[in-house]
């Protein structure tokens, strides 16, 4: 007897390119019109979901955006429980999503944004995905506190694993604080993480919530980048994934504090 298929990968047929392109176009339109869309009626395999993500990125690149990094999602139990998804996912960051430290973000440009505290790493060298001995950690030179603004393009911020991958893992904005030399920043495995709004605590946790240690995301990232052919290039930012639940991003000044790493803020404005 064989086991029943358990993952979307196992049960979903590959979709035609035209179906994938249509889903990408719907997601792109939802983002630009700030009107959320329905989850696709097709059940996508994980591989197809990354194809949709690539084509969504292609639409952004055709408008002149440039990739500035990658982000990991669902690397903490807090996020998995909040969203009901329990597999690590990879998304792409572009220069248009970058927000300067301390800057204001117009909330009306987003659908139903949330914000979450993150740790960022910086790649100092390209990673050769086809080199079986590639070591990402050796290619990372700096760490920084970061905030991620997520904004699902789906109604009610609800999705399944494949649908959130297709939607570029809800990526909408990111803010990176001052970089510190990774080798001089000490043990990163259990640093207190705090997200405040106008000085009041909104979420608290520890970097230990991120796969036990935030540097472990680098291995997970390499596996996903190889499988779904996501280039990893010198200078790119890597968001390790939120250590706590995301909170609604509304008016006010949101700040992340990562003990011994630093702080950075962003303001929501109407
Ligand atoms: C998906 C993105 C998850 C993280 O840090 O875990 C993520 C979502 O929650 O909408 O960015
Ligand atoms: Mg995140």
C-alpha cells in the first residue's frame, strides 16, 4: 500500500504556462490597484508556485525594478502558527520595496499591511548554486536589524503554502538598519528581539525562534535557491524571517530592537 499524497507537490498536476502567467498577472494587478484578489482556483504544486513567483518578478523587472535580495518565510514557529503554514518559503526583494531607515510609508499604498521584526544578512560574494560545496555562511559578511512589511495580495490575508509562494511570500517592503561585521557581532543564537510602536511593546521574542539560530536559514535558503533556481548575488540582502508574529502596520513609528545587533524604525502614515 502506498501512503496518501500529503503535499500540494504530490497531488497537483503541473499547470500550463498560460495559467501560471494569468495568476501572476492577477497578483500583480492586485498589488498595483491595492484591491486584494481571490486565491487561484487551481491547486498549484510548489514548483509551479515558484514559477508564478518568477513570472511576477519578471513583470516587476520589466518595469525597471532590480532584485536586491531574498527573504525567508515561516522560519519561526510563531509565524507558522499565525498563518497556518509550516514549510520554509523563499521570496524576492526588489529595490522598489526598500524603505530607508526612519522613513514614512504611505499606508494607502498598501492593502492590509503587517509588519514584523527581522534579522538581515548581507551576501559579500555570489553563491554558485551548482557548486555542491558552496557555503553560504562563508559568503555572508554582515548582519543588521530589519523590519519587513508584508501585504498579502489575497483577500483577508489568507492563503495556503503554494498560494503564498506564488504571491512572492507577501513581500511588500523592507527596512534595514546599520550593518555590523558578522564575525565581530558575537553569538547571534539567542538575542532578544522587540518590536515597538511609538515606544510600546507590540511583539517580543528571541533570535533563537528563527530555526534555533538565524544563521541556519542560510542552509535552508541554499536548498530552496538551488531547487527553484533563485540566483544569490554579492550585495544582496537576506531577510531571515520573523522571530515573532506579524502585527498590523498602521499609523505610528515602528521600531525593531535586536540586542547587540541594533535598531531600525519605519513610520506608517496616512
Ligand atoms: C508570509 C511571509 C512570511 C516571515 O518572516 O515568516 C514571512 C506571510 O506571513 O504573509 O515573511
Ligand atoms: Mg518576513
